[in-house]
């Protein structure tokens, strides 16, 4: 009986030890599973390796924060970020930090505005953390730019010391694992305000008329030496009505001058018609210029697609450029003749030149998109969206040119 009793005790102790060991193994496994899902608070990677980003350092090419104070005590802010993915994984979420109590937050990148469903805000004690779920994941070696605008309550950030002395206080916070290559803080004071003191000695002041900007810059920022910024300035309350008063007085003077001119001088406006042949010639020369410009664009497209060699492109383009220079000289002469005879065409010709410059700028933008795509800096989908947007604006400008030329043709009928 004693032997059986001892065997039962040994069996009971063995089962208990096995259960304890199994429970410990489950606890350790669960703990390892949870710890492997800790993600980086500032840049989140795709789920291929969730724990990869936990201790990574991220290079931010540029971070520029602008704080603007208006005459009525309002504060508006904007943060610009240029982010380069220097890691080996795709980034699908980005986290930024804004000043505390920021409101009316909007986010946009190179592809447009983000909807509220793509932005998640988390208020903290001294800042607001916002998570942005990217519409286009940021692939390795790709770059994207973000602009975040917001409003700040003056009651939290501005305190009035006396009837004309004010103090602005800001806290600068960034993710710990960020290294910012170029950081700048730009504070714009209200018109007429004067800077008294600034807590950071490494600042400079820019003046534009009655406006004052305080600029603080730092390169290769790892952490802020002084995270609490204090700016004291002097502002006379009557400056608020200075600009409206100036505009009102100027409008009154112009109105009085026009009244006396019309009353005493009675100028007679003589409308001199422009010769129909000049208008007809202008339209013909301009249409020829448009055809040559389209031929040049066509040659460049053939060169990019490999259908035309560089030598043939240079030879043909040189001939077209020479003809284009002759046409531009002739158009300038005709413009002078038209404006000299009839001043009413000046605005029409100015609109024509504006549309022409806009088209030239868009052509250069399209060329840059093609170069970036060939280098692999942007995806095919991003190229398509940018090309569609540029071509849409270009078509609108070409439509304005066609409308102006049609009006000039109707004038000489």
C-alpha cells in the first residue's frame, strides 16, 4: 500500500510539472508574438515584416514649419515635408506631429488632397499626432512631398503682457527616430509689429515692407536643443485698421480725381479702327507659329520614343527654330501696329501672351515628368495622372488662344 501511495504522489508531481512547463511555453510564445507586432510610430511598413521598422532611423530631406499671426489675433500654420524612403520596404503610413490644439487640418501631397477618412488624429498633452494612410505606398528610393495646413487657438499660444506687448510660445516636437537634413521655422508677425526678443539666438529677421519674419534654421537635426520657443513682440492695436484705411483713402482720392477730370475736362474718346489687313495678317502669322510649335513637339515625341535619332532631331529642329524666330519678330511688329492704332486690343493681346507662356511652361513640366519616369523616380500610374492633368490645363490654354484669334478674325470682317 505504501509503495502504491508513493507512485501516485510521483505521478501527480510529474503531471503538475508538465502543466507548469506548458503554461510557461504558451506565455513565452504569446509574449514573442505580441512583441513582433510593435511598429514604428512615424513610418509604417507593409506587413511583410511588421517589426522591421522598430529601431530604424529615417532621413527627412526637408521640414519647414510656417506660423503666421494676423492683425486680429488669428494663428495659421503650415508644415512642408519632403520624405525619401531610404529603407528596403514599402511605406504605407506616415505619422506627423503638429502643435497642440491644431484644428481645420488638411493634408495634400503631389497627387492632391487627402480625404478625412485617410487622416487619423490623436491629441497628446503637448502636441497632436496625425496618421496619414498613403493613397500610393512610398516605394524604396522614392520621394513624396506633403503640405499640412491648420489653425491654432491664440488663447493657448499668445499672451498679452501689456496694451501693446505680446508673447508667442511654441513647443517643437518631432519623432525620436527622425533625422531632418534641413529644418526651418518661419514666424510671420502682423503688419506693423516689431520683434523684441527671441529665445533661440540662431535666428535671422527678414523685412518686407511693414511685415517682419523671424527665421530659425538648422541642418542635420537629431533633436531640438531648445524645444520651447518664446517670441516677444510689440504691436500697436491701431495697425489693424491701417491697411483698410489706406485702401479707403486711396479709393476716395481716385474717385475724386476721376470726378473732377470728367466734370472739367470732358475728354472725347476717339475710336480709331485697325486696318482689317493688319488683323488678318496677325492671325495668319500666329496660326503659322502654332503649326511650327506643334511640329517641334512632334519631333521631340518621336525622339523620346526612339523613332528619330538625335542628329535628325537637331537638324530638323534647327530649321524650325529659325523659321519660328522670323515669325516671332513679325508678330512683335504687328502687335505694335495694332496697339498703336487701337488701345482696346491691348488686353486681348496680353491674354494671348499669358496663354502662350502657360503652354510653354506646361511643355517643360511634361518633359520633366517624362525624364523622371525614365529614371524610375515616379511610377507609371503617377506619370499617367500628372500627364492627364498637364494636358487638361494645356488644352484649356490652347482653347483660349483659339478664342482670341477667332475674335480678331471677326473684327476684320
